[in-house]
C-alpha cells in the first residue's frame, strides 16, 4: 500500500472509531437513564476533537490527496464547526436541548459508515454493507441532522442578539461593523435551498447502491433494538422502511425507463445564430442521445428544420439588455442581465423537473453566468460531465465593447477558473488550443468548424430567381433603375446582374462593417471616373450609372440600425449595397449563386475562426477576409481567398476583381475549392468529439 493510501486508511479508520466512541457515550447515557440535558457535558471534548479534525479533509482536497471539491468540503466542514463552536459552545441554553442530542446521533451515524466505506475501499476489501449504510442512512439522518442544526441555530439566536456574540460594533479601530445575529438569519435561510440540493444529490448517488431486502433487514433491526426504549418504535420503523422501499422503486423505475442518455446543450444566445452549438446537438441526437437545447428563440422566426425529433428546444425568455451610454450604466445593466440569466438557467437546469443529464455542453461565450450555473448543475444536481466548447473568449468580447477594465479582469479569471473545472474542452482552432494550454494550463480537443452535409446537398438554383428578386428590391429601395449590365470585357450574363458579393454578419463589435461602407464610397468613386473617361469634373447622373458590384449583407444584430442609417445617406452609383435577414434555405441559395464572399470579422481575441467563411467555402465561394491572428488556418492567400488589413487594400482587391484578370482569379479559386473540399462537420465531429464524449459519459 502506498504512503498516501496508508495515511488515508489510518485517518478514515481512526475517524470511524472516534465517532463510534462519541455515539457509544450517548448510548451509555440513555441506558443508565440520564436525560438529554447531560449529553453535552459528557461528550463535549471527544465531539469537538473529532469534528475539528475534519479540517484536514479541506487540506486533503486542496492538496489533491483526494478527488473532492475544495469548496464543497469547506462548506460542509465549516457549517458544522460554526454550529458546534460558534453556537452550541457559546450558548449554554441550547446545550441541554433535545436537538443537540439528535444532532450528535445524526452526525455520528452518518460519519461512521462514511469513514468505514472510505477505509475499506482503500484496502480493496468488500464494502457492500458500509456502502449501503452510507447511501441509505442519509434518508433519515440527513433531514434529522439538518433539522437539528436549524433548530439549535434558531433557539440560540435570541441569546446571540442579546449578548452580541461574535459581533463587532462601531466605533472601533477597524471602523468596521459586523452583526453575527444577521449572519445567523442568512445561514438559516440558506438551509432552505441547500437541504433539497444535497438531498437530491445523495439520492442520485444512491440509486444504484440500494437493495430492498437489505433495507428491510436494516430497518427492522433498528426497530427491534429501539423497542427496548420505546414500545411503538417497531411500527414507526416499519413505516419508514415502506417509504424507503417506495423511494427505491421510484428511482429504479426512473432509471430503467430512461435507457437513452440525456444531454443539455446550452447557449445563452440566439439559437438561430449559433450554428456550431446546434450542429453539436444534432450530432449528439444522431448518436442516440436525447438532447435538450437551451437558448433564446425568436418566436417570429422559424427554427432550423434540421433539428431532430430527439432535440427539444428550451426557449429562454430574457427582458433586460445592456446599455452602453456610460460605464456606470453599462456595469449596472450588465449586472441585471447576468442576474436574470443566472436565474433563468438555474431554474431550467436545477429546479425544473427533468431527467438527469449525463452531459452538459456549454458554448463559450457568453460565459457569464453560463459556465457557473452549468458547472453547478453538472456537479451538484446531475453528476454529469461538464464540457465547454470554446468558440471565443467572453472577456475579449467585453474588451471590444469598452467594458470597465475591472470587469474584464474579473471575467478573465472567471473563465479560466471554470475552464479548469470542466471535464473536457473543445476549441475552434489550433491558436485557441495553444492559448488554453500555454496561458491557462487547460487541455482541449481541436474541433474545427466544417460545413454540414446540408450545404453540399442543397440544390443550386440555376435561374437565380432569389438573387434577381433581391436585386430588384434593392434598386427600388435606392430608387435606381433596373438596367441590364453589359460591357465589353466585363461579366455579361443572361441574368443581367453585376458581380455579386455576400457578407454574413451578426452585427457585433468584433466585425467592422462600417469599413465596408468606406470601401464602397471609394470604389464607387473609382468606377465613376472610368465611366466619365477619367474626367474628375465630369458628372454622371444616376440614370446613366450601371452597377458593377452588388453587395448583399445578411444577418441581424445590435449594430445593424446604425449601419443602415448611414447607408441610406449615401448616393452610390456603381456599387449597390443592401442588408437583409434571410431564412437558412434562402441564405444557402444565395451562397450558391453569388460570386464571392466578404468577411470583416477581426476576432476580439484573435484566436477564433468565423463560421460564415466555412459556409461560403462549402458553397464554392472564394472569400475576401480581414487578416488577423489565426485566419491563415482557414484562408490560404490566392488559393481559396484573399486577405486584407486596411480599407485601401480591400478597395484595391475589389477593383481588381472587377477586371478580366480578377474574374479569371475568381474562377481559379472556385476550381481550387471544388478540387479540395473541406471535410463535413459530421465527419469532423465523429473523428474528434465523439470519442471524447463517450469516454467521459
């Protein structure tokens, strides 16, 4: 046996003997007819010693000697020490209460099988009886112990207030006031949600460790022993046994009826604009999982038709939103949003009646409060695997939104902390994987965004009916005439359409869409000069203009209104630009008929990749993308796209693509994409994500 195991065995065995000694002293008092008022004086010293020695268990968890949560262990040990030393020890009036005796009985009978179970497990011996006692005795002992603690706390509070115990009043040198009486009220109220949480947690652990015959023998034995002191105890214990068996039957039946694993997939964002997490849910469903997808759903928009019947969408309804008129207002509204979303997730993941999850998969960002609530639900309620899919970093999104630095620093530490607690982590690119490992010591699995089978299987509309419809709509909106576009050496097609570019955006701060307007203004000026023969003084009427480039921007988000307001003030003649919100089928149809794509995503962190570029590649579209950190992992210059850093560079590229040589380059890049298709999301997920999820669930 190793040194660590030897130490833990001796510690657990000694604690089991210690608590046996405590309960034996209580039994001896009862056998000789002593009342409960004498219990404290007889067991005071051994009780305090064996309770305080549990502080070592906090160190065990902190040093990694045992695989336990430091926070959970600290809360459990600290709450007992507060009751014993801060309440009972300092308030003699409660020492003779019957609730103190029931407290000691509950603690002792709970700790003896717990320590025996741990000690025997370390030796490799059979722990059937100890395990059963540990996961069965709590049905009575846990409510008895928690109820006794609450009653002792309540009975002691008037004396605490009267004597000012553990309180600090002003004035004092520290200039700080502390009222322990109010703290006691808080502790008392915390028992109300805490008791159900822990009880459900223990029921979850126990459902596979119960035997009905053992339950019957145990409780009847207890009744026969207790009958010596109370002649009706046997009947009471038989009733308890019946309840015990009923609970056993309920949980066993529940487990048997739920043959498929259940997963919760969580995104605190618009489900329609979160394709990666939706794709995760679809793949889980195809592997036989029952999936519950949590997110915000616009009831006016139809949800994706690709969702399986095995996926249930749990719509979260939010009321608050952040306001950025000032830093103070931003902080206040951000706090309200975080609290509201915390309550929404807590209700749906913890309080709402649901089957137990085997997996809770969370998209990050947004991280606050998603990571905290999902971890809490996975650890304390469902005992599920907690997995984070790192699409980006929440704290960097706050940076580009000009959030206060203090909040950004807190958000960064928050993400790092819960990333370390995750059972597994996925990330979208190699740069993110390297960052997590190098800076936060978090291991992650690389899971690239890839196009789904739906993109490749979607039929192409040779008539370009949707594109023509949008083009005419744009010309009408801008009060421009519809003219066939025909010019020597330039693109001429039966559709009479100019060169078509498409840009998809969520209108968030990590996409500089206004740069595109600046580019269009300059490009329109250059094209107008060509039509006027290079004479700057020559003016060209709107009716004489022939649009050379039609740019379609799809998506919805917070910055769309300001963009459209500026767009309507422009008087472009050769460049036509418009914004739309399209259904998925319309969006794919548009990608299939456009000539190239534009991505202005610059990434708040510099280490994430835009999903829209993947979609465009799947439909054979070369992409012009803003150059940043890791975009080279996706776009290869001159092969499947072109990169730029400034508005002048983008303007030069667009002007070149309007030439004969540019059209030839577009054709070559489309041929490259056709010859080198990306793997599908389904293949990527099966190869990288599925083995990880199977190993942890």
